[in-house]
């Protein structure tokens, strides 16, 4: 175990499957040992490596160590719980549901030139197009663009993105996604560190949002192209995905074909996750993790294309934030409503970082940065608080806003991105009943707004670890300190 550092809660010991894979990961040539497993670590039947893992390397990348790009935003509103009624809540979330797609859009929101701009500048494109406060870009990981300082011509950067990925990118902005993706309205239920809360600009009763989304089909198609998934399911999955992307990105595909394709894709994903769970013995993931030399063309293509997906993720979540702002303006009939994006960052990423003065290639799968104040010498807030750290919880349960006040070198300045699953998605649908989960959430006075697709049973609170215990571990290891407890009031969900 010298090659693996476990930062976990004693109440959630690792299962043998997860531990075996971590051991295989820790033996890959070229990585920096130990690798780190965070408090939310858990194995997914549908992926090669466990969620909640951080791996450093110097001269190599390991593509299978990183899943497709995903991340979260935290948004502060100027409103308080007393400002909203059930009628306003319904109007607001109806607006969000109308203007935010669950999956690949029927018609594009952006042009080819817009896509190129987003790939290069990330969130900044949305700030400019939708008149958000540019000061908030300081609060984004990488200031909202992983390619901001890249001096290569755009033609070179775009050359790493296959043409069909570019086409489907046009239909991927303004998409929430399904599964555990969400837009959740929360109130500051309790401030646990007033000085830090004051710095963040929050107080008890104030309304805020968490957004969990990614670069959707744009990033997923890039990931599928470079990850050589043809080995999975005898190559059938790769064949299906190529057909799916071709149809979804075609200008000539009728609307009913697109709708049918999206419904079929959701049904197949449900079936796939069930089969992965039930047939795991004949669907074992390869423990062979190929490393690629950083100086190779293959590594350059992989890192660059990943950065393109990361930037699209920044832009997509920022666009969703602009829709939330517009929703408030509409329901309150005000033009001056503005929101603050306190933080936006990835929890699936592959990028070069300087950690304690040394440069590494950091692979984070289901793990976010948690940088201490010294990494933000010029930031008006984070130079005092450290980076905001989000700890979302299960449906109806309290979440937490934290801050990396000290920073944890042992976790490579990384934090868990949630509480982590106890029960895999496919298995959860077999164990829990939809109505029971709805009833449980209703008891917490939380409202669920969805798109009428999929199953809530896979998101049963009982399928996840307890947030209080995960927070305890985060505190004990100095990963982050709690600033506020967040009570969920309503959530927009896209069920898979």
C-alpha cells in the first residue's frame, strides 16, 4: 500500500475490486507515487478506473486514468428564501426546463466560428455574449480557459478535433445532461465560518445554485475518439456511438429522428449500466494502462483535445448560469438582476500544474482542485480564503460550501467532488423504488423538476455515502474547512 495513499473515512473501507484496480494503477511506469484515493472513491462498472482518484506524472500521460470532462459551478444570487414563493419557484424552474436541454439540442445555439471561439476562450465567450460580470472570470479554474496562454494558431488547435465532433459541438451548448447532473437551488442554512462567509459574500437564508454539468456530446465524442473504446462490448459500443454522433450532428436529420435517437440513447445507457453490474465477471475492465510519452504527437493531441473539452465545459456551465439569471429577471420582471459566479472548476481533468514549485501532469478522475491561499496571491478573495471547495450531497440532503484555507499536499491539493456512491447506478434501479425516493425527497420539502425521462431510483439518497462523514474526513486532512451548510430547495434533473 506504499504506492497508494488512502484519504478515506473508516466507515467506508474500499471493496476488493476498487483496491485491485488502484494497485494496478499504482504500478504504471512513469507515474509519481503514491497515487491518491479521496473520500468519495468508488468503482464504476462502466469505466476503467475508480472515481475520486488523483495521479501525478512527469513525462507521461495515461488516457484511461481520466474520464470525460465534467465540473461544477457555485452561483450566489441576491435573493433570500423569503423572496420566493412556490408560484415563483414553479415559474423559475419552468423557464429553466424550457431553455435548457437535457441532451443534444434539436437545433444549434452557436455557429462554427462561435465553436472556435469557445474552444480557445472557454467561459469568456459566454461572458461577452451574455453580458455577465467579467470580474467573475477570476473565480474560474484557469480563469475559464485551459488554452488561454496557448500561442499555437487556432487552425492547429482545431486540427485535433475530428470533424464530426465539431459538428456535434454546435448542438451541445445549453445542455444539462442526465444521470447525476443537476441544477440545484439551495439556501444558506447555516454559516459555520463567518469571516470566510463574509469574504465569499454569503449570509444565512441567501439563495444560491450548484450546477453539475460538462461539455456534453462535444467532449464525449472527443473522448470516445481518442480513448480507443472499440475494445468494449466487442466494439459494438464504438460502432453505435459513431452512428449516434453522425445522425445527431447532421443538419439533415429531422426533429423526430433526433428525439427518437436521444430517447434510444437514454434507454441504452440504462440497459448498459444494468448489464455492466449484472455481467461484471464477463465485462472486466483491462488492468493494462498504457502510458504515452509527453513528447509524442499522440500525447499532444490528447492533452490539447482534452483542454478543448474543458473549455467547452466552462462555457456550457456559464451559459446555464446566464439562463438562471434570465429566469430570475423574467419571474421578477426586473432587468437589473445579476448573479455572482463564486467558483467554477473541473473534477475530471488532465492538465499541467505547478504544485509546491514542481511541474506535474495531473490526472484527476472525479476529483477537483483544492488550492490554498498562496496559489492566489492577487485574488481579492481567494488570497484570504483559498479556493472554494464544493461538497454536493444526495437528493434532499445537506450539501456544503468549503474553502481550502490550509491546503493539503498529501492529496496533491485535491478534494473529492461529492460524497461518492455506495451502490452502482444499475444496481440502485433494482433495489429502490421510484415513488419511495420521491416521497423521501418530498419529506425534506424539496421540489424536483425533471424532463419526464429516466428513473429517480438510481439517485436514491441511500445509494450514496453520508455527507457529514465525508466532510469529517475533508476537515481532518486539512483538504478544506466548511464555510456554510446548504439546504436543497429545488432541483432540475435529467434522468438517464
